[in-house]
């Protein structure tokens, strides 16, 4: 796809309401009008979501491994960034998942069985009819919404036995925009209603989680549709990633962050929205150079900040080359300056993608292409298997 094609698709992107977190215009929750999966479980197992249900005094809360940026509230983990997930282990014949979220979509995995919840609201998912175990349960947010969701925990009835949570594995952090979110990535075509796009978005099948799984790692996704490093899609005064990255909840600057560990690898895939729009006819080359320098300077500082957060991490810049030579040149400029300071970073320039998913976004095949290239790079440079 040429940069001219990128400019041509901008009206469709803008009409899709790309900026997340309500920083432009939040969309109210809507009832589903698409093929929303019902709560179903394999033979021998029952699963039911009980609206309004809460943990009872005879239940035991499981110690869970939490991954994804979040804030700890009075009752649980509040989250707004994509791909929040939690996992725990137990023995017993039943387990419950408590949450409060009327806008997001989740996959709950118990051992090898998956259950999808779409806009469940407040309540508990009860899963029963299990063998003695041991079992592993996981919940993961698939969708992207501007509203805040809450995970209240995993709970066992009195007869169950809590086990230690899954062991920690290396952590890769992916920072980016809608391409990192996996916007509409499972859709069969580019033309999508907002509801179809919502149902087709699955961050767990974006290039970041694909890469992490290939390397036996976990993943943290700090990304939002329409966001840039210094300039969001469409411009305006809304904060960009440089201002939002440190927030536990992007729409609540004062929210305290839940504890999170340093990443082993940080992949930064920003700039597509900073460079997405066609230059004005009267813009001189000098003005375009200033724009490029501004982005490169901001990217250099962003890399320094990520180094401070994760002193031992491998840092990778992911440049979507189809957005033009200026984007690639700005990435090279920032990487070279970072190396000149005595640090190290990799630059991976991506080829043209087919972008046949919702609103010209990468398809599952595109995400596999990105993941394959990134996996090869990280196997060679990061020390991950």
C-alpha cells in the first residue's frame, strides 16, 4: 500500500471513531446486533453468568497473576488499556470469575476450553462440573473500548483448593496504535459497521501477543486506536502517547497504578498516525523536516524513558514503512541518536501490508507477517528462546 493509499483511507479511519479512551468523543455502550457468542461450555461442564452475583463469605479468592496496565480499586483491578489478562490455578470441581464490565469482550479459558463473554455487566461467571484438577483459568480482554472495566477476581467454593499462580515468564511490552490493538483484525473485509468492528477486534490475535506466544513470553499492550507519539490522527489538542503512557487509566490521570514488573523487551510501534496525513500544498520541505525532527526527538526521549523503566530490556522500534520515507527516516534518526548515547536498539521496517481487515487495518495474515519478522529479530537479539 502506497502512502497515497494511506491518505485516501483517512476519511474511513476518521469516521470509524478511532481515538480511544473518549479523548475525542466517547461512544455510549450499545446492545449487540451481531453474532455475539452465548455462554457455552464443553460437554460435562456447565457455565452460567449470574448478573449481580458477588463472592460469598465461604468462597476463597485465588492468587492471580495479573498482566496489563491497571489500577487497583476498592473491589478489583480497573483497566482501560487493551489485553488486560489474569490467570490462576486451583483444584476442585467449580470456580467463579467476578467482574463488572458492560462494554468489553472477554475470553475465559479453563484448561483447554474457551468461553466468550460479550458485554457481561456486573456479576459472576460460574463454571461447574470439572474434574478434580489441577486446573488453570485465565481471563483476557479482547476488545477496545473507551470505558473502564473491572476484574474482581477468581473465587473457589469451600470445597476447592487454591494453588500458586502460574510461574512468571519473560515479558514483552508492545506500545502502539490501532495496528497494535488488533483493530478489526478478524474481519473478512474492510467494510465494517462499528458493531462488526467491535466483534472483530481480538487483541490476543494481534502481532504482539502472537510474537510473545512464539517466544514463550507474556505480553503487556499499551496502545490505542488513532494515537500518535506526539500527534494523534486528525490533530487537535488531545494528549498523545508521550503524555498518556504513564497513566494506569488514560482517562483518569490521578488513578494509582497497580504494581507491574519491568519488561524484558519493549517494542515501540508508533508514528503511523503522526505521519498519516497528506502534507499541505504550501508546506515547505523545511517545515516537513521540522515535523520529522520533532517526532525523532520525542521518540528518542520516549526510548530513554522506557530504558529507565526497564533497565535490562531490549528495545525495538517497529516502523510501518508504508506510511512514507519521513516516518522511516525519523525512526532511523532516533535510533542512531540512542545508539550514539551508548545504548542499543533495533529498528525493524515493515513491508507493505494488504490491510484487508476493518477500515484498512491489518488482517490476521498481516499480523502473522509482522509477528514472523519480529520473532526472528528477537530470537537473534534478545536472548529469548
